[in-house]
C-alpha cells in the first residue's frame, strides 16, 4: 500500500477505539524525524507563460574559446534516496534541492550583441540527475528582455520568458528540464527601461522520472472519461517547494459565485499549507495523453506561483490564488461545487497519480459515504469523525500524487479533496466543512468563493470567459427521404442559445423541436443536398459554423462496413474483440458464419469478433460477415468474406518440425509474441551469441521450430528471404522455455544478420547431441514480416523411426549436392541392400522398405562427395 501525502499519510485497515490505527510508535517516530528533515521543492517542464522565439546567441557568432561559467551540483545518491522513500513511506518525492547563489549578470559570461543589447550565459550541471528544476529567487525583467534555458545540442529549449512572468514575489520557478545540464541565457536590450534582475536561488535534481505512464491506470481520454471532457480541464498536476526535496500533488481550479474567472486553486493542506511553498507552485494544465493508448502528454500549458488564501487541517484543504490567469488557449475550467453536505449517489476523481498524465477513477455502485470514526494518520494527526467522505472505486484508484484531487458527485460538482488512502479505500476532506466550519477567512472557503454572502449551496462549473466554438453532428449524413434525423449540438464552452438554419427549405422540424432547440429533429422531404448552419451563443459571445451540402437525402441508402482489410485477410492474432463498424443507416443486423470458431458481440452499429479459445492449431479458415441496415423506409446491406490466417507455429507448443536440408516455405506474417517468450541477450549484430542491441530490441512476430540433433553432432542453420534473427534453445521440454525462469533452458546460439549487407541470419557449426530435440526461434528484424526458408546443413546420416518394423526414412545431409551410394549390411558385414541416390539440399529425404528383412540390428552406410557416414538401425518384428 502507498500513502498519498507529502508528509507521509499511510494506513492499514486495523480498527482500534473507533478509528484507524497505524504501525508502531518506533516506526512512526522515524518517519516524523525524516519528515522534519525533508522540505520540498518544485518540478516539471515549462512552468510559466512563454512566448515564441529563439535565444539571441543562436544568431550571432561567438569566439570558440568562450567558456560559459558553470555550477556543478552535488552528486545525489539515487540508491539511498529510493531506499529512504521506501523505508519511510515518501512515495511522491522525486528530487532533491540544492541551494545556490548565481546572479546571471554577475556570474555569467557577458556577450555584446551589436546594437541590440547584451547576452549573459550561465550553465548548471549535474552528475546524475534525470532532470533539473530551476528556481529564480530574483526575477524582474524590463520589456523586451528575454530568458531562455537550453542544452548544448539546442534540441531542448524553454522560453522565451519575459516581463509577462513578472510577479509580486519577483520569483519564477522553471519546471523540470530534461537531462543533466542547462544553459541559462538572459538578453537585455540596450535601451531597457531598467536593469533587469535574474538570480538563481536553488536547483532541484530529479532522481525519479515522474513522466512514467502506468498502463493499468484509466487515462482521462479512455472511454470511461468520455463524460468528463469539460470538467477535466479544471484539474492540474502540481509541483512545489518547501526546502530540500521535490514533490508532486494534484489540485483544481474552483469557481466562485461571481463567476468572474478569479483563478482560485484548491488542493490538500498536507500538500501546501504555507505562503512560502505556495509561491513555488507550478500548475500543469492539460497534462494528459490524447488517447487511451498513446503516451503523448505535453507540458506546455503551465503557470508559476500562487498566494495562500485559506488552509485548514480539519478537512485538509488549502485554497490558493494563482499569480496569473490561465490564458484562453489553456481551456481552463472552473469546477462547480456542493457545500450542502448531502450524501452523493456517485463519486468520480480526476487526478495525476505519481505525477503522471491525467487519470480518472469512478465509484458508481457503492456511493461515497461519511466515515463515522477517527482517522489516525501516520504523522500523529487524527481527523475527527464525519469529516471525510469514504470512497471505494469501481474502476481505477487513487495513488501517491493524487492527494488534493477533487471528488465530484453525480452532478459533476466538487464535494471534497483527497486526503489519503490505501489500495482499496480513499478518504476526501469534505468541501462542506472546508466551506465554513472555521469562522476566520484564512481557514474557510466561503469568504473567497461566496464573498457576497449569497448563501449558495451549489454552483455549476464554467469555462473562463470563453465564447462558444460551434460544432454539430448527425448519426449519418446520407439519409433516407422522410426519415427523422437527429441534429446534435457539440459546441464547446457551454452555449445557452442555439439558432439552426437549413438550405434548401424542403425539410420539417418534428417532435416538438424547432430552429432554436439545442438538439432538433428534422425530416427531409425530398431528394437533394442540404447545407446546415448553427450559431451557438453564451454570455461571452457567439460562434457560427456552416457546412455546405452536409446532408444528402435520397430515396435509397448505402450501407458499408469499415475496418475490413482490402484483401479481407485477418491475422488470427488480431481477432480479439476485433471491431467492424457499419455506416449508412440507423439500425443494423449483423450475421457471421463459422460460429464454431468465432464469438461475436453485437452493439448498435458495430460487431466485435473474437476467436474461440485454442483453435490456432486448427489452421486458417474462411468466414462470411454480413450486415443489413435500415433507415426509415430505406434498406441496404453489405457483406465480406473474411480469410482468417492462423500462424500454426506462433506458440512454441505448436513448433513445426525441421529436417536436415532445405525447409521451405514459411512465413511470420501473422505471428505474435507469446507470454514469457524469451530472447537472447542484445549483445550486438552479426555475432553468434546474441541479437542487435539497437532499435527494435523486443521480440515482435516470432515463430517456432524444432529439429533433432544430427548424427554428426554439428549443424549449421542457414536462413533465406526475410530479414530475421534466430536463436536456438536447449531444454527438457518446451514448457521450460516459456516458464519465465531463465535457468530452466539454455541458449546455444543466436544471430541477427550476417553483415551490414545481408540481414538474413545464420548460426554456423553448432554443437548438438545426436537425436536430441532442440527449439529454433525466428523473429523478423525490426518487426519485418514475410516469407523465408531454413536450411539445416550437416554431414550426417539420420534414420527415422529407429527402431521400426522395417519402414525407414533416411536423411542424407551434405554441404554439397551429389550422388550418394547407400548400402545396408548385417552385423557380420554381409551386403544386403545397395542403391545410388541423387542428393540435393531440397531432395535428401528417402523412404526405404526393409520389412522383408528379419528382425535384428543392421548397419547402414552412405558415401557422398568423398565422405562416408554410417548408422545402426533396428528392425523389430
């Protein structure tokens, strides 16, 4: 279990005296000692408003001998810090702050930039930090002065920071700058209104990468977050400082009854409770991945600094006022609230666990409830009964870094902020108690959020002074004449008036809707192309959109299925909830053949196909998929024949047998990676014991083969066609190879590419035990897919099965093609059988019928290209 607090909140579910008790006193004291030693700092990429531009020095030539003065920071002991975090439950610390004094004008190198002005440069360097967070304790710039931060390669550039970042504290905190060095450059024009001030007071060295994404979390742009796309813009990742350590929490913009866009920002008291730490706050707006599967969260929307307005430990809240109003392009949303204390019927949390991109957690079955006992936190603080909401989420959960995040009720209004929790239960300080439980303004929300004492119990959320952006949609744009079509308003930023216009006028509004309805219903009375316009209005303005020829009305429709490949071929590994979507109608009926092999889930306009378990080994098959669509009186259909290609040797248990000589033709076109599938070490290309260490390191589309060790005890594996990499495994069984235990198998050889010009693979002269089974793994290099062949080359004579009833398969292997003389002798040397055979790489497998021979032992010899090989065979009657 993790704790969710800057100061170490953590508990276990053991109840004593009506409350929750924590650990033993000795351990608790150790934690408190560490907490007293640990103060806090700030982090994470551009933490203020910047304007476009490049550093002035990039456009001038400086002397090659110019040396930038440098501050080398103390080396941080990452291993000890991680151990300390684990031992003393400090999961949301990620960096250590070092106090320095560096006046950029006095300590930096000065470069004259002609008639423009002067440039000063200064460098900060760390031995092992993941990133650097810089705090300017003096920041006061005249107009047209600029500050940039960049690295030696100029690939990473922050800024320009200008006079718009000046504030009452004359301080500015720069968020995490990736890497171990940062060059600070200050430009001041010759005619500056005053001499600027720029002084570094401290630098944070990060020893954890807080950008890491945990795939088990529910991202805000996953399907579960679809209904929260406005409210999410209120929630921010936050970092802050209070001495020698760096931490992260979560906070949110909160609305006030004047709805005037005042940037009040709420979080937990245990995150920020002092004016000093509030002044170092960095808020990260819109830090979220764009889709459920992507990892592209950006940190360009940030603000720096705040003042503390109110705080209280009773319900663990703090209210801050940001130093700057969020710019319009931040899409800042001010969350609504409910201070009534009424029991909610659902609870949703939007948060930044571990400082990672925005996530969501939902409770929709149990409902949050008031906890009636004491909550004993591990910093010796106890919360009184009924001060917190108790939440057990159905999907997702809070984690360290989620502290301060809002709990929304079923109406999307805030009812509390996260105080702490474990892997099962989360506790939120009640908004209703933060409202006015304490009488003084610096300990309550009411004085700030309802300054006119209106007595409001609830308030909805709003965007900040943003006029609408008009948008709309329909289920389909090709419609049936006479059918009812829904026009749906999708305008952003809460419009409250709508005006629809359609041309030509051969249409009718139906079902008690009209041109001013938010979502009108329309019937198109004749064939033709119709243009649709919408004007959406709110208190801050209006916006219009016109889509020409948006609706096409006809007396017939066309139904189509999407996500069907052009050649209708699907790899079996893809057919797992594989979506096929129909379009062109309003109602659909799907039918799929081969229900003995395919399971289908049908939902409105889509069908999801999955293969039944354990049918891969049965091979490829065909299936028909058909959809029938209806739109009013119009009907149409679409169908497709699907060829489902099964990679029969995709998993090691279905490995294909290879024989000495040439083995053709195979493919990895539909292969996938099996659970616990191993791979050789990434030692480098063109070696005989590993794979390339560069890009495409992990296996992607492997197939498996087996072969017997030839009688010679040596074999060369030679591949052709596909650019590939191979590895040979020795084990007692295939199960040992995919057991996840690297000690249960042995890798005998591996290769990725023969040379830079030949990327097929070969393992030469591999020593093996005659008759023993080995496994060959083949993967496409860098994800390559296609056809290939495998040659097993050796000088050997192998007989299968042996013993037998006299029917034998004989494989004669030789490096070169040739004629082989084969003979069978009794044990006393009597010649019993003789034949000459033409042997090639692709024709070396022969069948012999010796069933007329008496039972017993015999000797078979084969001579080819000057080499003689022999083997014993046994006939059993």
